[in-house]
């Protein structure tokens, strides 16, 4: 699995041209065959956004980074549960984050 630091401040979330369909395809690829390249792309897209979201909820930078990485590990392990007919990849991933945040802040 890919482990890297998420060195993003709240205002530094990178722009992305990834469409919702592309993100769903990446998540499906992770689910189907544990595609590491697809996961890396998901990580690069979502980790800074997750960290920023958690910092807006009150987490400090280090704790927000830990939560973002924990969320992405969960995405890796639970990708097979994703159903694109029920939610977009962003909604599904942020829902995982939402379940972690209130109990930890």
C-alpha cells in the first residue's frame, strides 16, 4: 500500500480535473483487482481534501493527516463494498471520514 505524508494546509488543496465518473472507475479498479496505481490516484486526489475537511472541523494538522491516512487505508480495504449506483466515490469516501471524525475530535 502507498504511504506518504499529506503536507497540505487548509488553503492548499490542489485543483483536480478528475470527473466523478473517473473517480468511481478508479475506486472500482481498486475493488476489482487491488490496482495500486488507481489507489495512488485516489490517494493523491482525496488525501489533501480529507485533511482540509478535518482541519475545518477542528483537528490540528498532524491529527488531520493521521485521520486522512486512516480513511484512505479503510478505502483500500473496503473498496469492494463501493456501489456506484448508490453514491459517487467522493460521497462514499467522505462518508467513511464522517464516521471517524466526531468520535475522535
